[in-house]
């Protein structure tokens, strides 16, 4: 997935990971492929054993100066959040990437407005 993201030119301003080994390792491998520094990955405890509401709260609290952010965490919470943001997403297999674009400059608006673009990519696609 990291190679695909790298080929598409995906380069977020911030990568945020659950502290769990699997999520953090995935974040590090993706960072390597998209040209981000591993040392810049932010670990957020709220992404581990959370609820979709907790995940949305993390997103809504992001600094509005950030244009793009990648979150690394766990199912089923990530699938539930993705489905909440767009009914087009009903399942996120392991290592899937859900991409949302919103027509807003405020992270606090995420979940209050519909995304203008939704994309789901998964390893076996």
C-alpha cells in the first residue's frame, strides 16, 4: 500500500498512529514509501481501543494549518468511522486506505459535512 500511495504522490502533513506495534510498524513502513520521516510520526493513545466517536474527536482536534493527515489504527473502529463519514465504505480489510476530501479548512467540520471525494484502496484490489 505504501508503494501505491507513493506513486500517487500522497504526502500528508502529519501521520498519527496508535501505539500498538502493528499499527506503528505499518505507519513507519508507509512513511518510508511516501518520503516522510519516521521520527515525525505522532503516537496518540486515543487511537488504541477506541470508539468511532473517539477517533472523530481526534480528527476534529487537529490543527487547521494541516492540509492532510493519515491515521493508523484498528478495526472495527476505523471501518465504523469510515462508514460514518461515507456510506460508500462498508468494509476496510487489513491495511486498507480510506481517503476523504472535505470542502472545509476546519477539521472540526469533519463528520458534519459530507466529503467531496471518497476513495478506498486495499491490498488485494
